[in-house]
C-alpha cells in the first residue's frame, strides 16, 4: 500500500502534457493534401510531434473545446494550443522545409507548453533498485 501511494505521488507530480498542434483543414484543400503527403507520415515520429501531438479539425465544424484568438480562415492552419487555448499559429503550407522551420520557431517560443518530459524523471526504477524509501510499519505498544 505504501508503494502504491508513493508511486501515485510520483506520477501526480509530473507535469501534464497540455500542448497540441491543431490542424484546421477542409475537404478538397490541395495544400492540406500536400501536407498529408509530405509531413503527416513522419510527424508523430518526430520530436516536434512528441512535443505537440497533432489533432485535426474541420474548418466548418470547429470543436467547442478549442479557444482560437480569431476564427481560422485559411486551410491548412496549424494552431499551437495549450489546454485548449491558442498560443500561436501558422497559416497555410508552403512546403516541408518552411513548415518545419516555422514549427520549430513556434515550439521554441513556448517551451513551457511543449517541453518533452524528462526521461529520467518519468522512468521507473529497474528491478532490484531501491528508489523509494522503505516503509516501516509501526506496531502499537
């Protein structure tokens, strides 16, 4: 029971990942299709994709849980969100190199929202390692 409590305390003290990259798109958008061909297959495997996982939304059916600074007009529009609120956006898609450059700048401008979790802090101890203090059971006298 003590071990479970200690693990729960460890897990709840880790920062929650609140950032996501929202791609606002619409059916028939040739620039969205180009992004899908050139970027989409690799995106979730990249550091950027881990820092801001992709969420796709339709321009004509924007979800109510997202708070945009202004309604997106162009597709694709890539909006960096933290806890459902817009931090920054990229409007349009002008090719893979331009996209990665602008995305990198956007992520670096918001490190508090997009930092990767520290792998050492989230790793569980190896079997046999003593990471948590041993609980001492007190016996009433």
